[in-house]
């Protein structure tokens, strides 16, 4: 329901309409009633406002504020085929069969693989991890890969974060006598492939209600079942039982980096996992924190913007196995060496990304990716590195507020295009890509609501773009794709203080499906503005009472927003608040998201 524009801003300096944050389908009156009910429970008005704006109710507020595994963890066997998976894995362990874990090359795959490998090591199993190379092997298992794994003596193959749509590969595995268990979460639009077990809460016949889990979440639930089954079988009699709770940091990391909604079990995994992550008990995360000079390791920011990009760097532009290796090692020296390599690769990734993004923005603005007001922007070029196209798609999605697919290839002469897409709320990109792949319009494709991957031919891009745009058209129209910026409340600058940060923290953790609080300052004066870090703008904001706050606006230089901040005119400004890491103590500064000229009174 539309509650009208916030501060009467219909089109800001970044072209967005400002609106009051409201839960889907609710109006200002509805949210006011929920806030009042929450305040009657003894909650601070700020906490009540933030909760109500995100869809909380008086009935579920306590579970949201205190997310616990004890209340959110389901019976693991409620997942379809989980009993078969546990049985097959336990049988392989008891009979000392050789086990290979095939993990995807992103953070969700890396954390899933590291979790499983840690359990196998604890139980004394013969297990190893194989991570396909993004360029040479492609995504997930293939007939060639399963034959290679079988030839190396593997008896049981376990795929994590992949495999649910690998029909040809799993049929080949069945033909050559290689047993397979799948742990996945990607959307499925048909019966599962041939395997001993396909555990995926998004398979059509699964009734667990856990479709929001990532692969790391699915593996965590599986390990709860495996720990229990191993205990009943007496496998822990002569060795310490696997401490799954001490690995919650990996489950949280996979959940955050795969941009899964922070509701239900995901919320509990992240809230509890961040406490483990803060301790840096994992040698690999400790080494990454040191190499990145990270000050606050127990945050969503640390997981998504420090650990995540570095762990992904190997799979994007280097050795795809680095993420699993650094998350699995117990040797601090090895962890340090791997962290240095990932730091170097991440710097290389950023340089490649910057070049491609600059070219992509120009092409989109020239109309080469389709109509700017259409349901899908799609573009690419041979030689655009497949390891960074997903990041570029995300940047373009944020800039143009449209679903975006970017395609590329490692070899400029390769006729095959690998694509990666990112979507906006209300437009299920993964479903459209999966359906197109199922109908043979793509060589391969799949994903989930907010992200998808595909393989096609460069010669077919125009046809694929038109087909996917048609599939997304109705959802895009329903979603409106209007560039609204949701704001929680209007603040005076003096109210942006340490106490407010503490109240905000009570309602966290924030992430997908549970957005960071966003506030507006009215009629502030920017001064002492200066470019920093290449294309960012650092500035001081002062309101009419004389209260001041430090602020930064990322990637704003030489944009209308950046030009306004470099000027002296009064502005309405939208910000995210954060601790001031430079001054320390209880200092607060902010990130500027948007601004609009203040009306002359």
C-alpha cells in the first residue's frame, strides 16, 4: 500500500521517490497499530518502529529479537530425502568408502564443503573436496567430471550447492556405478535427477517449508541429523563428538553471502553464527581478518563485504579451491599464506570489475541493454571475465533498479556466453531462467529469486533477452520497478547517536529481507566536502540546530548527488548510521544514500 512520498520527494538527485518504509500490503495506520502493540509489550518506541516497518507483529517480535536455534531448527528429516542421505553417508563412513564432496566455487559452496569436510574428518572418514574450475569445468557436476571422480577411486559423491539440475551428470554417475547424494537449494521445476538422495527444500515435492535456506543452511541441518545418527550408531564412542555449534560461523557466512532472507532458521543461523565469527576461532577467517585489517569481525558487514569477496576471489579469477582450503585448514601458517593469495586475487578482481563496469554503464545508458524502463537489462561481450559478471550485474541492478543479466567469456573468440543475473524484489529471475532452460531455449540455466546463471550462445543473445523479458514482464509490472527509497524515520542530526545505534542493534542482524535502518535528515548544510578514495565524497552535514555529523557518499564523484554534496546548498539527505571506526569510542557517522535539494521556505 502506498503511504505517499516522504518529505514530498518524488524524484531525488538519484532519480528515486522517497517513501515511508511499510510492510508489504500495509498502510501507515496498520503500522501505527502494530507499533502501539509492540510498545505495550515494553519495547522502546524506536525498536517498535523498526520492527513494525519490517513486518513484525506482537506475536513474533520476541522470536525475531531473540533468534534461537532451539526454537527455529526443524526436525532434519522433514526435508525430503534427508533420511536417505543420512543413511547413505553413514553407510559410507562405516564401510570406509572413499567420499568426494563436489562444492560450488562461491562462498555458499565453499562453506558447505568446509562444513561437511570437518564432519568427515571428525568421524574419521576418507573424504576430500573437489571444486570445479569456473572457466574450464563450468558450474556443478558434468559427465566428464563424474567420470574423473569415479576413476580416482571415489565410492560416494556428495554435491553441495549444485547438482539438483545436473541430469546428464547424475545419469552418467548412475551408469558408471557412482553413488551420489545432493545437497542443494536452487529452484527446481521438474522431478529430481537420478541419485541416492536429493535434499533440496526447493524440490517440488518437499514440504519442509525451508525453501529460504542456502546450501550452507541445508548442510547444517543435515549435520544435525548426521551427528544424531552417528551418536546412535556409536561412532563417537572412541572420539570427541563433532562440535557443530562451533562451526555456526560457516553457516552464517554462506547464508549472508548468498543473500538469503534473514527470517526463520536463517535468522537464527546468522545471529548465533556471528557470535562465533567474532571469536575468529576458524584459522582461515582469522587470517583473512588480519590481511584485511578488519576491526569488527562479528558483523554482517564483515561477512558480506570483507570475508565474502576474498573467499569468492579464488573462484572468480584464480584457484577455485582456495575458499574451501582456507576455511578447512587448522594450520595458521597455511591459513596466512592462503589469505595473502586471496587478498592479491581480490585486488585483481576489483581492477577487472572496474573496467568492465565502466564500459557496461556506458552501454546501458546508450540503450544497448534494452529499454531502461523495461523488465530486464541484458548485455555482455566476449572477453568479459565470467568471474566478475555477477558483481557487475549487481552494480548495474543497484544503479538502474532493474533485473540485470551480464554475459561474458574468458576467451574473446569463444561463441559460448556465460551469464550471471541479479534481480530486484518481486521479480523472480531464477524461475524465468530455469523455465527457459527447461524448454531448451538456453544451453543451461537456473538460480533463485534474486540471482541466476545461464549459458547460451552470443549469437542468440537478442532472442534470449526478448524471451526472458517476456517471462518477467508481468512480475515487473506488478512490482512497479519504481525507484522507491524506503525510509524508516526523520531524524535530527543530534539524535544520530550511540544510543540509537544500540537500539538499532537490538533489531538486527540486518540483511536480505530485513533491511538496514535508513533515516532522513531534513534541511542540512553540507560543508568541508572533498573527494576521497578515487570516486567517493567525504563531507560534514550540519542541521539548523548546529548539530554536525561526518558522512561519506560512495561512488558519487561527478554525479548529480556528488555535485550537490560538493556545493553549499541545503539538502534533505538519506543516510545509514554506523560506528565511526576512525574516532572510536561512541562516535557515530553515516553513509549518504541519497539527497534532494531542500525546498525554499
